[in-house]
């Protein structure tokens, strides 16, 4: 197995404008298969059916924030070890270190450049997930 | 029409929608600040204000309104810094109101 990009991305962002831009960028520019959710609760409902191979989570959301959503997804069979990328405006070294301690492949800074968002996602995937996939039988 | 052109066309439409909705967003922030003034110790109202500013900062930046995004982020940071206080003083409220007024002044000065 040697995929250069994820097959199914579960994307969670509460802001409808940012969600719309990111969805267009990831689907149209990146050619990714995306399930966009407006809340952590919706993501938990969608994950079992959608079975993502990558999670893309906004950090600051009302109700369930990104890390809490991730904790919920980790309790589910199909997303217990799914790679995750956080998107946030808080990208100081200590904050990035915290997201990495949660198992994140990386962090995409907001505001993001819509034209390069998909390539940022795929780059993190290639750097962190592809080496593991290529080892699997 | 290539993929990038399809994206640019749709993106530009979203950007126009964002610009058109900007006065409504600013009104919502004004209303939220007013709600905080009425109940300075209400943490939920303060969180609402923070979220509105956070949303404006993130959205503006992603639509290419870099300066507006930065201005909103500065006020958001100030609101966040005040979040640890149990209640906001009139002086702190006035400071946020001034920063918002300046933000609006900048927005309308930049519009053609």
C-alpha cells in the first residue's frame, strides 16, 4: 500500500464560512473525499459510517473542542488510531507540542491559504503516514 | 475551465458573501459586547464575544482580508487575556469598545 494522499478525510469545523472554504479547497483543489462536520458531536455520529483514514479537526469549537472530539473518536473502533491533524490559530511552540502530545501528525495554522491547504494536508500525510503504510504487508 | 479556475470562481463568490455579511458580523459583536456590559460577570456572554471575534479573525484571514483578520485577532487576544478576571470593569469594557470602533473605522476606510 503506497497512497500519496488519504482516501477519506473527516473534517470538523464549526464556522460555516471557514468550513466552506476548506471543503472547496480540499475537494476541488486537492481531490480529497471529504466528510465535513459542523461539530464534534456530528463527527462522532458520522465517523462509524464514513470510516475516515484521516481526521482534520479545528481546535476551538463551542461545546466539544478539537481535543475533546479526538478523545471521543479514540473511543470508537474505527477511529481509535486514525491519524489526526489539528487546525488552529494558536501555533506557539508550547501549543503545537500539546497537540503533538495528543498524537497529531501536525498542525495547520489558521488562517490558512486555501490554495495550499490540500498540499499541506497531503505533505503531513506523506511525511508521517506513508512510511508506516509502506511497511505494512 | 480547469480545477483551479473552478475553485477561484467559487472562492470569489464566498468572499463576496463574506464582505456583504461583514456589517451583520460587526453588529453581532457590538450586541455581544453590549450584553457583556449589562452582565460583566457572566462568563457565557464573555465567551460568546470571544468566539465571535475568533470567528471573524479566522474567516477574514482565510478570505484574504489579512489586516482585518489581524485586527480582530488582537481584540480577541485582549478579550482572552481578560477572561481570567471574574468580572470586567467599565474601563476594560471601554477599552474593548474603543478597539472595536477602531476596527470598524479601518474596515470602512478600506472599502472603495
